[in-house]
């Protein structure tokens, strides 16, 4: 079945309170997807973000980002007043998120809601707490202790709690019980509001594509609470960390710094933790995109303490055993394999054996800096085509940056030498929609024809990423009708089938 969707992070939605959230604007976006004859809404990871604000570096792989809680819903429930919200400074730039102001405003006002919440008589809260206790207790304690130690990484906490000695666990659990309950409350509100939004989307015929990173952050509840899962020494210090080797875009490679998995231990446990992780996100999403799929075949291991990724080496990963275990436990799961970059024969074989669709990027087809062949005529139906992802420039910004010979190659390939270059994004969109790939996902920036200032992320940089947002005025009825026409033109309107 030929389908299409739009990529837009929750954080990039418009809202009155500084960052996109589960507000009416999110529901309006779902309505727009339906009008545009789309079938999917693709998101970035929904976890609580740490330093650098990247959704790929989260404090927990199971928890949700409290920034996304709709404050107005809490007003309607009597947990907040509009005056309390209006007193907060969420920033005054509707196009870019001010994360510092988010940090100092959101958590303060959410604390007021927590203090008014009736824990004793809320049955749904008690059911949530019990159903999620396997991660919620550790996460909430971790966040409370992190606050207590002025937000430093857990590796800098006092030795007893850093190493999770039982006496320390008992001590902090008792001393910080109010803060622990606060973090549980935030997760309850996140889950409740997100599931309501997801249900609304599903009722409108829109499925959610979620994203999970292959790795977790070192400074996370996952790593602190379960050090045996990772390549850590007997003092819980990393032995090696994740990254990517040098290439044409990064001469020193990419040093991500995430702890690597102790795959032999995961295998001994029947991949129990991974099965729980996938089961958790399948509650939130209809389809799961797994980032850096290559790492399951071979992963790049960099000795801890290295300043670049130059001295890493490739190590064999768990391969098909992991996905067989997931399938045995959970049945058939809808997974997209992010298999971009240089692919060895064994990676290609792994993706084939899983049956998961891989990814194709239109930009890579016409950029001579890329070594892989991504021309649309090479695609197969079992694939997902994108004009670009959150790590790419927008189509318009990318096109403005490539060489003249690359531009000429693209124009000739599309057989459209007389095209209006200011409207070039539609030519590339049509290449994606017209391909044989069963699924086509277009970032909203490309439908809008926006330039590089709408880019979500520049890999290996910090400070300006994950900030861009749409405004209420960006998506109008005319654009939705045009998206619908192109969707129908290329046979991707599910309702017409």
C-alpha cells in the first residue's frame, strides 16, 4: 500500500507557551494531516532532554518530556490558574524555542499543579504508577537525586548513591519522597495527554511514527539503574563509547559519548530489556523508527577518554538474534530501519532478514559528497523515502548550498530544466512521492519551501539545534489542498483505495 506522511517534532508545533506541546495546536495539526490526505505523522523521540536539548540524549528511554504537557488542560482540571501561567516567561520568539526559559518556567508552574493533585483518590494515577513501576520508580528517584546534587551527572554524585548502595537508596527515597512523587506526577500527565492525542490521531486515520535512538545517554536513569547492561567498569565508568568514524562531513568522526551495550549480557537475559523498551514505545507509537540501525550489525567502539572518534574500531553487534527475540515476544512489529550511511554487505543482509523497510534520502541522490547511490530509480517498494530527515538541511537550503554541477544533474534527472528555482522543493517532493517506495515522509519545512534557518539539527554541533518551530500562519488551507493534490496524483491517498 502506497502511503505518505509529514515529519514534524512535537516541540516544533506552535503554542502560546514557548514550545510545541499536546495542546489544541497539536490537534489542529492532526486535522491538517487529514485534510492533506496524509496517513502518518512522524515525530522525534519524546523523552525528557538533557544538556544540549537533543531528544537523542534523554534522561530516560521510557519517560516522556514534561515540556510537552499542555498547561491549559491542567487549568481545565483545576490544577493551575491562567494567571499562574501568564506570569511565566516562556520567551517571546514564536519561531525558536528558548530552552533556558523553558527550564525555569515549566517546572515551576508544573510544581503548582502537582501540589493540587489528588493522589489518594485518583484511580487512573494508581493504575499508571503500578503498570510502569519497572522504570518509573528508578527514573523518579534518579531525577529527584539529580536535583538534590544541583543537576550534575550521576557520575559526580556521592559514592554511595552513585553506586546504588541499598542504604543510600533507602536514605534518598525517604528524604526526597515529595520530589519523587512530583516526577511520577509529571509522567502520569505526559502519558495521559499523549495517549489522548494519539487516540485522536488514530481516529482521524493518522498513524504515529515514533523514533527511538539505538543508544541511551550515559547521564540517564537507564544507565544509573542498570549498569550491568552497559560497557562500564567496576566503578561504573564507561570502558568505551559510541560514535561514527571520520567521513567526508566530519574529519574527526562523530564522538557521541553514549555507553555501549554489553551485548553478551543482553543475550544471556533473552534481550529482556530491549523487549521492554520496544514494548514501551509500541504503546506510544504505531510504527517505530530505530535510529542508527547499522549498530545492530556492527557498532563503532571508541575508547573512553578519547577526544575524537578517530581511534575507534568496529565490533560485531547482536544481529538478527535480537529481532528474533523481539518478534517471539511481541509478534510482528512495525519497525523502520534507519540504515543510512555506508552500508556493508552484512548490514544489508541484516535489514533484509528482518524484513524491515530501510530508508532512502532524496538529497543524497544528487549530492556528489555522498558515496551511496540514492537515485529514485534504485528504490524498492519495501522502503521509506524522505526528501531529508531532521539531520538534513531543508530541501531549499540544501539546494542553495550544493555545487552548480550537482544542481544541473538534479534538474536534468528531473527533466525540468525550465523549472522555477524558487519552487524547486516541489520537484524534489514529487521525486519522493512518485517513487516506488511504499511510504514517503516529507518534513514540513520542505512543503513550506523554507531555507536553512528552518533546519532542526546540524549533527556534531550544540547550541542552536532542536529550536525551530512552525507558526499558526505557516500552514493554510491552500497548502493543505496542494499537498492533497500531489498525494493523490502519486497514488498515496489511503482513503481513495
